[in-house]
C-alpha cells in the first residue's frame, strides 16, 4: 500500500499537487479528533501534515486555521456531512460530490469511497481507493482517464487492492466515470 507521503511526493513531481504554506496540522488533528471522539487514522494525520489543498482539479477538505482570525470555515457542517455514514470527507469534486475516508473500521489506512450528493451522501456509491495514498494517485488521473476513454478497471493497475474494499464495489463494477 502506498503511503500519503509517497503519493504526495509522486504527485508533487508531476505538478498535480498543491499545498498550504503554513503547517497547522497539530491544531487540525486536535479539532478533528474532538469531532470524531477518537484519534483519527494515521493516513488522515499524514494527510493533514502534508498540508494538501488540492490534487489535480479536486479540492481537499480539512479545517482551515488562520493565525489572524482562527478557524476560517464552518468545518463541523462540512465534515459532518458524512459522519452519519461513518466517513470523513477528504476531497470534493466540482459537482458537489464527496470522497470520504472510511471510519467504520478502526485501521491506520482506511479505504476511501465516493459519495453522491444526489443520493444525499447516504452510502458509498463506489470504492475510490484502498488507502488515502492510493486514492490520491487515482484522483490525479480521473479526468485524464475519462477524457482519453481508458478501459474499465484501469484503477486496479495503480491500486491493486481497490477491489477488496468492503463497503462498495470498485468503480468499474458500477459503471462510474
């Protein structure tokens, strides 16, 4: 399994990663831990420590702290959109859908799932990655794969474990694009 830091390094080399200059990861982790009522998975801690703001055209979701004004976003509302279905949003697409980190099983590297706004985020529509690091690599290729009409199952070449995600099938089994 690829780690968040390995994925971030590869994405940075490709120019597909944007990061925040300031490091408020400890403050962010404390805020998210208070929301969850438990320590967040290690992948999420690594994600916040990497200060990622976007991968390709996809914006990251995390509490934003500003030393001048404090918390800049109503994060409890945004992060809370998936807490009822035991997931934590980590990225959004341009259509209001969310990619969420699975919180239903306590593990250091949880799966990532796609949640549709049209379905009121009520359940995962498809598996988006077997870990946050693997998901980030897949995320960087989604638009190109769609535009170039890559064959169904291309995701398994990057993330061989995506088919083993427990809460939803991989994207090629549900016809996701």
